[in-house]
């Protein structure tokens, strides 16, 4: 068995780490190009590239998948892949590439499809106050998160699970589920099942403005924003012209208590230190 992996972020790395622990590593990692990051715009590789480099696995970083043709040497030379695996790649892959391997292209999606199709299933589940979520392994087709289902597994969504916690839980769960079903799938003993497209729900991309906390909104709603938007785009309060990023908070008897914050242009500190530094005793 050999496969080519498409992925870029921390979710991708957790999948790769779990597969490697199960003695299953890709022959090639296709990932996003290096991009400028931070205040000083330092050119930074995606996490999946960093992992592949440490494992001495071949890397491909196409600027656009339009330049990754079916006859590209990077796909046709070397060990032939039985299947491709996509886990948080971040770009739509053309059908002409999806159908290249004999066993098609599989995807680990962090929701119980057809629920939460699209770019933000984790954040949206948290914002919705969902009590359960999970992972779905599908065989990709030309439409977004539309392909037939190979396997699903549910988990309970904890009330204090933020985005990084949920991301890592589902990445590991998805990779373990893939390891479990691969023998049956590759031998033709596992038949993909069509999704119920009539009940599909969709998510959207979030922007920085989505992280704004409304002081008049219910505490639970603001708390879910803090969980869902950590670390990006970040939940924040507006105090006049100042934007205060809320890093940690907790709910106590339906009251939202801020723990750790980052004032505009400042360092992370406790909420009490922030108030003390401004000569205020106001709490929420």
C-alpha cells in the first residue's frame, strides 16, 4: 500500500503522526506554499511541510493545483500510489487529479457528514453548541464534501472543548478510523454509501470581524465564540478604540469570566492585571 497525502495545517500533522504510528506514511506530501507570517512577514512553511521534512518524505508545494497536471512527474514518477488522502489541504482538488489512483481519493472530514460541509466544521459545531460531532471518511468526488461515505465515528463534544482541542481529537480519531477500514476498502470489501444530500448543512469562512464579542449577547454565546475562534480569528472586546483579545475565559452560573487577555499592542496578561493597569475595578 502506498499513498500520496494532501494537507497543510496542524490537523494534517496530527493525521500524519497517527498514521505513521500505525506504520502508514505517505510517499509524497502535497502541501501549500510557504507564506509570510507574523509582524515581520517571515516566510514560513506550512506545518505539514515541516513534518514531512523531519521524516525525509518527498514534498510538493504547487502554487496552484492548475499546475499539478495528471501527467506531472511528481505524481507519475516513483512508487505508484494506490490512493490519495486529503486532510485539511485547504484547496479544491480538480477531479482530473482525484481519479488518478486506482482506489480513488479519500478524505478525512471533521464532521458527521452531510452535516457541516465546507471550510469551518469545527468552529461551527462549537458555535452551534453541538453536543456531539465526529469524523467521516469519504471518497472524494467533484463536489465539496459530497462524496460517498466509507466510515463515520462520533464523539461527545465537551462544553470546554476549544478549537485546538477538538481539532486534535478529531484528527487522531479520523486517522485511527482510516487505519481500521483501509484493509477492507483496498480489498474491495467496503462499499461507499451515498450521503443524504437533502439534509446537508454548510459552513462558511470566518473573518476577523466574526470574533467580536457583543456585551449584550448571552454569556453562553460569547463563550462559544472564545472557544471556536482560538487561535484565529480570535475573540475580542472593543473598548473605545482599543481591541482586547480574550485568550481564556470560563462560565460561572451563566456569567462569563475573563481569565487571560491581550490588550492592543501589549502582551498577554490576566484580566485582573489589565483592569488594574487602567485603574479600573470593573468586572463582567
